[in-house]
C-alpha cells in the first residue's frame, strides 16, 4: 500500500494581505534561488559579508522548514 501525498497549500500574509498560491510559490522559489546564489557567490570576502551569508542561510532554512 502506498501512502498518498496530500497537497497542503502554503498561506502567507504580507502586511495584512493574503497572497495567492502563485505568489507564495514565487517567494519560495526566490528564496531557494537566493540560497543557491549565496552558496555559489557569497557576498564578499570580508568577515562581515561571510557573517551575513550565515545569517541569511539560517533565515532561509528556518523559512523553508515551515514551507
């Protein structure tokens, strides 16, 4: 017996406005693209830039874990 996957829509609200599923998907894809770009290019070689990359990556992981 296979387990059926159930689609659970993402619901996001920005400034009191509920986004459409397409808008939510766009945000999810943009976050993943930003994460990939951070891995590939970073934000610079100084310590402040490296710290920002770590913080952005942590925030992206926290958000995508919810999605």
